[in-house]
C-alpha cells in the first residue's frame, strides 16, 4: 500500500465490516475498531528500525521497508 494512511483505513474498514456484518453485535466497542486501525500501522514499523540503524549503518529506507513486515507470515505469528 502506498501510504501509511491506507494501512489504517483498510484495517478500520475490515474491522468495522466484521463488527457490523459478521458478528452483528451491538455491544462491540468502537475502541476495538480504533485499535484494529492502529494495528494496521504495524507493517510500517520497520521505519522505526531504519531510524535506529541509520546512524550506525549506511542503509536506505528501501533496504529495510517491506522486507519482513509486509509478508503474510507476520500477522499469522502475531
């Protein structure tokens, strides 16, 4: 996904769809939808790793971003 906001919006829509259409519960709190949206930022957490390693290594953001965090294995493990 090209932007971090796309990660958030996609996960927000998926969690909200699950809340409204799949489980059809009225007592499903909206803060869980928010947490689901923020969890959509986890694939971009490798940028924090880049800023930590930048002073010590000669790397570019493209060397780290998308390497491990954008695979389908990570959500299955978490």
